[in-house]
C-alpha cells in the first residue's frame, strides 16, 4: 500500500507598506488576508515585513535598506518566494528579482494563481488564462530573463511555465483567440439563461469565504464544493430551489475580494452576468470576521461596477455560530467597539435597520433558517406576483423541515 504524501508548502515571506492612504491597522487586515491567500495557494508564511513610506518606491516598492533586510532573511532561512501586498509594476518586478534573487509575486499574480488552481470547467479555465496573459504581456521581459531559474510552484502555473518561446505578437494573438472563444461561450450561456423561462432568478453574492456555497447546499439540498479557503467556488452553479411550493433558480457565484485584479474583473464580467441578470440578490456576510463592514463595502463597489447595485436584496449575516466578542462588565464605561459589541447589539444597529430585509443565521448549524427562508420567500413572491399577477393564489408558504419536526 502506497504511503499518502503530505502536501508540501512553499516557504514565503510577505511585504506590505504603511502609506498615507493605508494606516497600520488597515495594512494588518490586508496582510492577514494576503497570508490566507498564500495558504490557499500552497504557501506557508514565515515572516511579514512592513515599512512606513509616503508612497511605494518606484524602483523596488520598499526602500533600499528594507530590501537588504529582506534579502538577508530569505538567504539565511532558505525562503524561495516573496509576496508583495500590492500589484508591482513591470520595472519593480524586474528590479526586485535582480536584487533579491528569488521568486517575486504580487497580490495580483497570487490571486491569478489561485484561480488557475480552482478553475474546473473549460469556461473558467479560458477566463483565467485570458487574465494571466493580460497580466503577463507587459512583464514579458521578466519572464524571458528569469524563467531559466524558475521551477514551477505558486505563480508559475499556466502560461508562465509553458510559453518560454512566446513573444508579444504570439501572446496578443492568443489573447484575441481567447476573447473570441469567450464570446462564443457567452452566447451559449445567454441562450441557456433565456431557456430557463420566466422563473425568478436569485443570485448569492458576497466576499470570498463567507459561506455562500454552504448556504447554497443547505437551501438546494445539493453538494456544491465548499471549503474554508478563499475562492473555493470559481464556476457558477445554478440550482432549482423550492421554498413552500414556490420554485426559483438559485445561483452561486465567485466570491469578491478587496484589490481584485482588474484583469480578473474584465475576464469574469461574463460570469458576473448571472448577478447582473438576477431578479434578487442574497448578499451573504461573514459577521464573525472583524472586517465584515469593509467586505460589505467591497461587494457593493463591485456590484456598482457591473451595474447590479439597484437590485432588490436580502442581507444574510452568516456564521453567528462563530461570532465572539470581549464581554464588557456592567460597570464598564469604555465605549463599544467592533471587538466588544455582542451579536444581540449588532442586530439593533444599522444592519437590521437597513433598507434591505436582514437576517442573522448560521448556514452550518441552520440556526434562524426558518426566518431566512420566509424572508427569501416573501421577496421572491413579490417579483413573481409582478410577473404573473393572476396566479399568486397557487403558492402558499410552509417550511418542510419545520413540518417534519412537528409530526
């Protein structure tokens, strides 16, 4: 019997800047997210390097002294990868590789690599490949110069390791070919959407790793892949869901993230058509994450970019089973912060009073599921009645699971 091999992680360090636009607290949030991205891609983070600069150095992103400090550390500890929290310019990338003599990745390259790992269907692979080539094109000199000492791993999947002999003309031709291929698939997908008839379409949206796929599985009783890693779901999944006896189509979409690479936004615009053409959005939020308010803003910003921000929406605050806070004493006069406000107090804040119907649930334990189902049912019914004003009497709300419990 063969012995099962453990997954081997690449050793990496992270680099980020405190600038006039990004204070230390914000940087730490971004670095935590970057470390989770690195873990998702297959790296283990050994150390973080931060520096305070008014703006990134145009040549090497960090100052020369900090670059030397990083170089000494990676040599002493045999680190093979350095990951920068922002997108590096082609010249910065080239200078850093020459100076530090190891593999250099930026946030964009890292996210592209995760997408390359996660893409399952031909459509998703084509979208990712297009984004990779568009990222690679201005950095082609770097790939030619340094490819001989790269040995695969994070950031090297896809075009980078197989197109050593490419030149700009070939890559431009490839980009053109991929765009044409996507246009054909887009037409096919548009036809599929039209063939779904007049059934109400509902789309799950939210930041990456907030539990959309877990919620999809719970509502549709299906087995959509769900994992505690970023971008576990890349391919759009559509399932028919029935609440009471009211049917509708539920779509699970790719998660959003702060600093999402522009190449991916462009390449995945067609995938986001599922969101754009939905009748109702279910915005899932991980309330256990300390930056969930920033996540909401990031999602709303992307919804605005794809012109889907005016749609009816249900706000679902998920993971209440994982929510924790620092309990204050009764006589504690310190002001309430994100860290010491209870879930009950959150439910009385702006969230529960927003213009959208709001519910607090756990997709894992199904806590407050009847309340959430009723909310979704009511919103879907409103759309259904506006579309078919004469057959609303055919549908009646009831919860199958609740009825089973009561038997």
